[in-house]
C-alpha cells in the first residue's frame, strides 16, 4: 500500500475546515440573517485565497496519484449534485437565484482532473509557464468584465470565466484562472514532491491535531457535500 504524504492531507483538511467556517459565517450573516457581524479579516483571507490554495494543493496531489479520470468523473458528478440541490432550493423559494451553483469548485476540480492526462507528460517548467499564463489570462478577462470593457452575451462560456452581466452564484470557480493555479500546483508536485514522499518525516504525524486534519483531508469530498445541508438545517432551527 502506497504511503500517503501526510502533510498534504493535513493541509487539505485545514483548507476544508476553513471553507466550512466561511460557509457557516455566510449562512448566519447573509443567507439567514441570524447575525449582523462585520466580516473579520481572517474571513476575507480564507474566502479570497482559500480556493486558490486548495487548487494548488490539488495540482500537487495530481502528480502523486493515479486514476485521475476516474476521480475527475466522480468529483464532477458531485458538482452536478450541488447544482441540482441549489437549483431545487431556488425553485422551492428557499433562496434567491444567486444560490445556484453553475460551475463551482467541484466542477472546476473535476474538469482539472479530467484534463490532467493531457498535461502530465509536460516538464515542470512547461507546466509552470502554462499555469501562470492561464491564471494571468483569467484575471485579465475578469478585470475586463468587471470594468465593463468586455460584454458577454452567451451563457456557454461561463465555465471559462466569461460571465454575463448580472451573473451571480454562491460558488463560482471558472477554469480561467483556476486551471492555471492547478497547473502551478502540478509544477510544484513535479519538483518539490518528485520523490512522492513527505518533506517533514521527523514531525510526529500521529499528533491528535494533525491526525484530525489528515482525516478531514482524506474525506474532504464528503465534508464538502454534507456540510452545507447540515449548516442550513442548524440555521433553520435557529431561525424558528
């Protein structure tokens, strides 16, 4: 049995816990209006940068694992489940249309995994250049759209980051720039983790806190799928 790189699991677990906390605060403040807090700085940091870190981490892990197409199909299918659930919430008038997840983090990660076989033979430096260019292109296109210098009239380009005026979604991770971040992570994986082993072998990975983070990291997909229904149920009870 291949030994897992424990710090990658732990870091993924830290990212998923941060995401759960952000969603909890969002539900309490914006979705259900239970609290009227001003968002703290740590909330803005996790909200703005947590997804980027998770995508880079996923790119690293792609170079260490196998069966990326199988995993990609599973993750993308889970993204479609999220789309169906949020669309149902909108139709049942439990939330407004902005709740719908058209192309969220699971859609994005699943697509990146499906695309990975076309990139995996590239050397690390080519992956890095490709990733930086895709990320820069995505950020540039977004600046054009937000600055109203570029108008998009079709909905079919939304997965690429080209969204129409008035577009809103509770979870939006377009391929541009996020595929770029994924490839930057893959470049790191091919260099820093080229031996496919832990860089911190002397750290006690059986520490209870680290074991908890590793557990969350290994089960991050299930945590992502289940945490929002649980949080919503708790918030609904509080509202009543």
